[in-house]
């Protein structure tokens, strides 16, 4: 079994290398590193017990799930109603660096495929928290242009309205009552690629926020929304983007990256997507554990209105699975492991004593099968998360899939596939063709990490 696992991983590396080396990379494509949230942690409190640690991880992923649901629930009310910003900040896994304006002013923003607006802090500020980073001053940028109320693109500004000088104003409203208010404008962005090249974009629409409250804190300067609405940077820069995620457990894995525009890494098999209120929905057809296809009715994953359907999420760690599908997967995994390992009991989580890389060597691959033939294959390190990062805890691991009904029965037919399931995958969106492409790969092979 161990020999088979090692052979399979070697074959994966060889195939990944051949896939990438057959493609032609452009040195000045809009590629940038994704910055792991744990590299930003300062004096993080170590939970006192194993149970505290499990509660902490679950609460973070649960908060992200509610962040997504609050976004999706906009379709039930005002289409400009947005999510709780505190949830977005505390649960996002990756951040990006880029610069705005001429001369360029560096930004540090949340990457979020669940929203569709790029907005940043701008001077002069009203009711904003102090910032540890320079704040963009539009008056000092030679490339800054405000949209007027007569401009057709102004209609894409969230809660757009006219200002006293006929400028186009936006207001990004949040559940907790605060938000971002300012001018809807366009500006050039500058990205620094992993190999050190600097890439300048054409002017793109963004929100220049003059009233942002204290939600972002001192380190963050904005949000890079990559949703499907027209004001999204992803749509404006060519309607393609891709991101590649490696080993989430290793905060020093330096090859996670985001690519915007026509030179995105569009690799692997395609599956169709649909968009609703800027959210990308996929057609999941079934789940396999090894060669066994689980007995799940396809209707469980179909989008049939609000709070149904399947999405890939760029923020949450765990996968939140529709109730009927979770029950089948839970029972199958439990049947395999209960005869071999000792359970660790905590609430209704499926946890065991041991180490993932030892006890689960050769565990059958769990495969999410999508329409069109695309697959997301999860080996043990993607299906289970260890709780033994420090000497404080015994060796315990838990399944990284949870039921959406943990948040209420109203979510029983909704599925959000999290980042643990996306480890060692390149995920590419083609918004014109309305496809998502899935390719298993080590991100280091994407060729953006050597000088051009």
C-alpha cells in the first residue's frame, strides 16, 4: 500500500511537470504570490486544550461559511446588501500585495472569490482606523480618473449615486452597519510577479473608500473581489483567472499564487459554471471513496434556488457538504477507520488518535466528480487535518468535511468545497466560456518562480 502511494505521488509530479513544460509562459503575465494568513500571525494564543484548538478551527471555518451565506442571501433581499466585514477578515486564508496609481502605492488586501468589487482605503479618510501602511491619495496620482454619474459603468457601482460634483459614488454596505463609502473610479494597478517582474495593468474600476470604519485594522488596506459581476477585476482584466494552492499546513510554502487575465493557468479538465449574484456555482455529480461510488441522489447537488448548489470557496478551510451527501461520506469513512483506529470523541466530529501520514497511508482517495469529466481527488492529507502541530496536543486528526446543517436546516442542500480539498490543485476560471478547470499539480511547477 505504501509503495503504491509513493508511486502514485511520483507519477503525479512527472505528469504535472509535463503539463506545465508543454505550455508557453509569458514573463510579464499578471501573476502574484498568495500570502498565507498564518505568516501574518503575531503572538497567537495557543489554545489551552485539544478541545479548545478544535473549537477554534471549527469556529473559523464556520464563520467563513456564514460569510458566504450572507453574500448568497443578498438574492433574497437587496442585491447590494453585503456581508459582515469582520467575518471576511478573520476567516480569509490568503492575502495579496499589489500597487495602485502613478506613482504606485502598495496595497495589502484580502483575496475573495465571493465578492466582486476591488476597494481600498483612500485619502482623505473619515472614521477610519489608523493604518500601518501608506494610504492611497488620489490627488497625487497622475492616472486616477473618477467615473461621472453619466458614465454607463457607474451603474455597476454598489448602491451607486451622484455626488455634489457629479462624480459616481458607491457604498458597500455590511450587515453590522458599517461599510466602505467613496468614489467609484478607475486606476492602474501594478503587480509584482513571483520572479520579481513588475506588470502594469490598464485602468480598472475600483472603489476609492474615504469612509471605511475600523474594520480593516492597521495592516489591511482593502479587498480584491474576484466574483463574476462586471465591476470585478477578474472580469475587467480579460475574464480569466487562476489560483494554485499547495500545502496549507506549511505556512512557509512559498508557491501559492494568483494569476489574472488571459495568461492565467488554464490547465486540466473543464466543468461548466453558472453565476448568480456574482457567485460561481458548479455541477457536482457524485462522490467516490476509492472505487466505490457513494449512494447520493444527484438532485442533492443541483441548484434549485437560494441556499442550494455547489461552490468552490477560496476562503474556508473545511468542506461544508449537503446533509444527504455528508451522511453517506461520514458513514463510509467511519466504517473504514473504526476497525483500525481508536476514536477521539469531540461533539459530532469524526476524529481519531494517530498521525495522518502514518495511520492513513494508503487511505482510499475521495473523489468529487463534476459534469464534463473534471475531478477533485483528495488524498488523506486533504481529507483529514492533524491537531498535533505543537507538543501541547496529543496526536489526533479529524475529517475536514462537515455538514452544512450545522448552521441550520435551511442549508441542508448547499455545498461549499473548501481549501483543504483544493490542496495541490490549480483552479482556473474562464468567465467567457463559463468553465472552471481543475488540474492536480505542485504549484512550484507553474514556472513563475525563476527570473525571466
